[in-house]
C-alpha cells in the first residue's frame, strides 16, 4: 500500500485544521509598544491587550516593550522610524499623546501612524472638598467668572487631559482660558492631598481616581464630562447643569506608517475580535474602563478631529504657540 511521506501528512493536517478553524491560520505574532514607563495607563492597556489577544486565540504571542519619555514623544518617534512597513507591530496611544506632541513641538505626529482603533475611555470629573462652599458646577462657574486667578485647579501633567479640561471649563462659562490657575501634580496622591487639605479650589481627574473619596464623603463631585449621566451614578453631567463640557481620556492602538491595506485589515480584524472577546470584557470590568471601541475610517476621522481640538485648546492657554 502506498504511504504518504510524513511531511505531506503533516501539511495536510495543518491545512485541514486551518480550513476548519480560520483563527488557526491567522494567529499572529505581534510586537506592541507602550510609549511610557511600566505601571501607567498605556502600559496597562498594552499588557491587557497582550493578555486578551492570546487568551482569545487571536494571536499566538504578543511581545510588549516600554519606551518612556516626553508623554509618548520618544516612543512614537522610535515607532514611526523603526517599525515602518511592519504589519506585525502596533503602539498604544491616546489623548495625552496628542497634547504632548503639540507641546514638545515633535517632528513626528499622529498623522504619520496608521489608525487602527480607539479602545477605551475614562470620563473626567471635577471635585471639591466636602466642606467647600462650591456645591455645583454653576457655583464653580460663578467663582471662575468673578476672579479666575483665585480659582486653583489641581490635576495631572501640564498639557494633559486634566489641564485641557480646566481650559475647556473656563471657555465654556465665558472666562479667559489663558488665565486659568492650573497646578500640575506628578501623581494622583499628591493632587488628592492638595484637594483634601484645601490648598486648591478644585481637582480634576478620571472618575475612578476619586471615586473612593466621593463615596466616603470626603470629596464632592460637582460634575462629570459624559454626554449622559453614568448609569447607577447620582453625579450630574456638566451638560445637564447648562455647561457644554464633554471630554473623555481615550486610549487607542495604532500601526506603523507604510503598511499595506491587507496588513491594516489583518490588524484591524484582530483588534475587533479582541474587543468582542470574553477575555477583554473581563479586563474592562476589572479595570473599570469604559468600552469605547471605534475602528476603521471612523477612528481615523476621530483621531484627526481630536488632535486638532487638543492643539487648539493648548493654544488658547498659551502652552502651544499659534
């Protein structure tokens, strides 16, 4: 009886498996850059993607590397120049990078990467100490309009989402955004101490950062930046208080420049499968992240508009020259 050579049998088995399970044929070996030091939001996003992509069978392996520096400016420069045309590489990005690149006058911009998808977002909140005379957003607006220099806002790094939000709040209530008194802190613990100690008027951060102190009654939340009130929350939105302020700290993933349409589709399909997986949904639940998936041309359009908006706001407060 005729016997097939073992290597042909192996090939036939592989083809049969691939036909029965397309995911088997399309498993990827990816490299994913977090353009920040370990432990932060971008690093957590990259490692969560690594976990979900492998657990869901979308990727065979995902290697995460950290390239910290200047709000992602160092990482994106390395990514754009070193990964060009590589369809197996991606980089985590987000709101903070848009501001950092504008402030640092980076020669490399988000226009040079290949947009893949927005993944998550975190709603922002403004809080005041529990004993503050400011009870709601209109009280804060009145204080800002009366003497903007006397109203101090505590938040994260200069030019980041918290700083942009302070400027947007001032502009939305009719005050001069260039005169906002914003005090940046390197860590959430430092800014929280300043707020609780009454050293600043108000604090700005992602809702999860202050949620514990809000629930314990140490801080009063005067408004959140979502379009509609968050389910199960009694914190009013700024919009329902008559102030047009909607913003979220979003995080995304992009690919290098110079990849082919086919490579882009492969990466886009992989990320879409990942966000629909049980592994990713469980991670979102554990982290307290909001699912904000937006892929394809819709994300490319969002990225362009959001980058322009951030740059315009930073110009309005004098952090970026016109």
